[in-house]
C-alpha cells in the first residue's frame, strides 16, 4: 500500500503536530486552506464506522482539543 499518511509517520514526522496511540494530527496543505488540521487514524479503515469505540473516542477528543 502506498499511503501518504503512513509515509508521513515514517519519513515526514516534522509535519506531525500531535501524536496519540491511535491518531495523529497534521497541518493540511496551508496553501489550500490555511490553519486547517487533519486528525488521522493510524489504522487503515475504509469507513469511519470500522474504527473501534476507543479509536473513535480518541479521534473526537483530539479534534475537540484542537477546535
């Protein structure tokens, strides 16, 4: 799999603002949307509903923290 987010975790860590057990936060492309953040689950899923309860909780807690 050629995932740009996994590549970021391994090769481009300076873009990561916050990292937790199952999610990480990065700045989106500032040229497109200045100040826009992405909260990205570390585990690959096709649908949001496939995340575990704990993963969803951590994702939402992180998103709210950066709101």
